[in-house]
């Protein structure tokens, strides 16, 4: 049988292209098969398959541009990664957890993709977190295009596309809907590829999606183009992705491409699909398997001979065998490197570069004012900084600013910033905390410096998956190839009289359990100014906690310290010198400790008050100095006592400074209850000056 000429024949693909599609699909499937074999031999530790998804993914890889577009894949996207330039050897490096694994250096499970040279951003295991980051990545590219000074340093393309993929089950996640909301509203060039194999592990699509059809569900979203394709047909898939890419590159808004695929293997090797998928269903799927049907098409259409098909199979097997031998012999990661890339390897916010002297000017200002002034200084200094969150703008409808004063946050911390820097850099978000943090991560990955606001600490929890599993882990899991330095500002704490259960929470101890994050908690206006500047200029993600009670307190006021004043992280402040008892504290309880110390001074008890200022990192040397000096320690915080960060400090004192003690370490925290609305309840629940005074007195007399 004569073969067709090697010219464009199907949707612009020539014969070589069409045959290569088969090679890539087969290579992907056989890589899955080989990893399954290695797992059964206990030579790898996990396996998850992309079988049945190969056709749509090769089509996407052929239609999109490696190293030009940006990619947020998920674990079934092996075939896409092969198209984007990842080699079988590099994939097997990840499977065997080799040091040279380009995805993570042996830190992530197999099929958790990340490839810097191809703009494939490091993927995590949580399903759905990638959507908002992809949206933020697209926003970041749009912002980079407007920033002259970083055009040469950060790659962006005027017609770039951000690809993000997931299975049908993941569309049940709320963050999928949040991402669609923002992408459609902002008309961002995001391709949402949903590969629908009809199952979320064992849960069928009709139990996940209204009508069992996510494309139909999304068809009414204004500004979102919805397309549907048989994802087991490589050529129809290619046509669809090309059509979608033209739409996206023309700036016409996001596209959701709903691709119907199969899943001939289980969800992973921990799942046996035979236990819930009937034989007739599996047989019907097998008839649509592109690895079986496509080579028949090539032969039938005169695009390849059976001998050529067989040679491709042999070549694929040989390529995998060679890669496997090299991977199994590869060096494993050095255990001594476990702390590498946990934080920035080049910028140390605890170092002397961030220890600058204040140049005070003017009258004392509130914490609100000095935070605002720091934001103004930094936004004027660095055009990459953007600020967004709920209600932070002066007015989303800018024309209204001719007749209204502007909002600027519920506490007025961001007041006037939009007026000065424009709505491109200061803007409101939807009422969705995960949306705020997820988009910020995507922007930061591109080189934008987001400073975002969570309006109340009590409502940070919808963003917890983005914070815990994405923000704090990206640099480490990518082995330094990607990072997301940004600042999350949060109003925290009680002592409000009326704040009640859901406007008075503290919980900084929870975030101290997140390696990779910096946690900052200033107690006065000047410290807030200096620590916020350090937070913005450092190269790590920072949780910046602003106590609502302190915002406008006269005792916390201070003069403006200048546009370059910084305080290094991990450097505590001795708020009051003393010799008899040390109180180690932070946040709003610093002032309560000072008031207690003033009372006890008349009794002849000298109290030293140490303000920690930051919790990640925290100043161990300051703890050692004060405990050695006084031999008695009270650890005080507003967070609940049980599990509070004070327990960590008390344990360090007991473990490392026991011989310096003349009395047991005492702790005071909030009662292990929520904060009540009635003032008498709040007073009973939160640490008060009387209780602090009594505890210090007892320690002094021990």
C-alpha cells in the first residue's frame, strides 16, 4: 500500500505529525505500564496513570507552545509533558525519587509535574488548587506586559495562554467555580481543559455534576466559551485545541474545553476499578482506546504501514528500557539537603540587610496610618507590587471617586492607595478568600509582588488549602525552580467589645506549623511599619498579622520612621527591662504585660517584657537572655492556651534553659472557648491585666 505524501492532510498536520501523535500516545501508555511494573517490583513507591487521556493531551501539547505558554497540569497529564519536552528518563527519575528529577528532586510523588524550561509550574496533590493559581498566572502575565522595568527580566508574551487541567471530579471543588468566575469576569486567556473519564476514583459523574455534564453546567457563564470534544480522537482533539487557542490568543476570554475520555486503568495502583466498573462498561471503553484505534486509522488512511507501526512500538520499548536502566542507577537525594529551598536561598529577612535605623519625622501616628504609609512607600518604590482583597479599593467604579471619599478597607488601612496608584494595582476581589490567596500565588510565580488582605482572621479558613499546601510548599516541592513570595495581611484578635465569636479569633499558632511561611505579629505602629517593609522586600511568603485592637490605640502610636526602615525577622524587642520575672509575649498582650509590670513596680517586683514580634522565625537568643537574667518566665498570648504557641516557647525554656530557672514556667492564654459577645464574657475569656499581674506576682514569690 502506497503511503500518502508528507504534506498537510488533516487540520494542518502532515504525515510525520500524524505518525508522531501515535508515537507520543504509545510512549505515554507504555511509560505508565513500565511504572506499574516497577511499583510491583518495589522499585518505586507510587504510581498513577494517565491511560485513556493520551489523545486530548497530545493534541494540547501539539497545539500549545512549550516555554511560551504557561501550564498547570494535573497527574494524568503525562502525554502532555512528553509533548512539552520532558523525557522518559526525567519521568522515571521522578518515579524512582532520583536527585536529578527535574520535577522536584525526589520530593514529590510520580506524575506531579513541574518543568521550569517549559513553563510548567510545579503541581501538587490537592485537586483543584491549580485553577486559581492559573488565573493568577494569567493576571500576572497581563500585569508584566504593563511594567516597563521588568520586561526583560521576566518572560511574558502578548498572546500567551495559561493552560490548566483537571478531571471531571475536580470540578466539584469550590475553587474551580471561583476560578471560572474571575477568569470570565476579567476575560483572561485561560484554557480550562476538563478531561472527563466519568469517574472521580469510584464516584460516577452523575453523583458529582448536575446532569452529569460539566460543560452544559458552565454553558451559561457570560464571557466563558464552552467547547466539547471526543478526547479519545486525536485529530478532533487537535482541531478543538487549535480553535480554542485562536480564541484565547485573540484576547476573547477564557475557554472551557470538555473532553470526553476513558480510564482503562484504576484511579491509581491503590484502586481496583473492577470492584465498581461493570465488565460491559470496561469493554465499551476499550473500543474507544486511542492507543488501539489510532494506529488502525493511520494504516487505513495510508499514513503508516503496519511495519512502521510495529517499528514505533519497538523503538518506544527500547527508549523506555534505556531510560529505566539509567533511572534505576541514578543517585538519590542527599538527606542533608532537606532544608534546601524551604525559604529563599538568596534573601535572608533575618539578616543585617534588613536591620536599618529609623529616621523619625513628624508627630506620633496610629498603626493604621503607618501601615498605610509603608504600603505607599513600597508601591512607589516597586511597580511590581499589587494590592487586592475584599473592599480594599477606594471604589471599583473609578468614576464614583469624583463624588465619594472612597472605602480603602473596612479599617481604612488601604485608604487612598487606589487613588494614588490606580485600579490596575489596587483592586477589589470577590468575596472569596481562597480566590485571593490562590490568584496571588499565581501572580507571584510570574514575578508580581502581591500584598493581599484577608479582611478578618476569622474568615481565613477558606484559603487554608492554598496557604498550607500551596503557598508554603511551592519553593520546597519545586526544589527551588518556582516560588511565590507575597504578603498576606490579616486583621486578627479580640479585645473589641462586640467582636464576638467571628470577629475576635486568634490562631497564629496554627500557622506556626507551616514550614516555608513567615509569621509576623507587631505590637505597635513603628514595628508594624518596619516589619511590613521587611515582609514586602523579602523573598518568602509572609503572614502579616495586624491586631485590630491596636490599630488606633494611643499607646501604640509612633512617628513615621522613614521609607527604608526595616526590622529583621526573628529579632525580639525588650519592651521593658526588668530583673525579677520575664514575660514573653506578642501582639495585644504586650501592652497588658506592660500595664501589669507598672502595677507590680510599686510592690518592688521588676518585670522584663519581651515582645517576640515574629513567630516564624522567633528569637531563641532573646528567650535565652531574658530567662538567664530573671530565672522566672511567664509566656503570655491571646490565642487559646491549649496548643498555643506559648507551649513551644515554654518547652524550649524547659529543654534548653532548665538550669537557669528558679520557678516553673507559667503560661497564660485565652480560655479554650470562642470569644463571647457580651463584654463580661470576653473579659473572662481573654487574658486581662489582673490575671497577668497575679501570675507574675506568684512567680516572683515562688
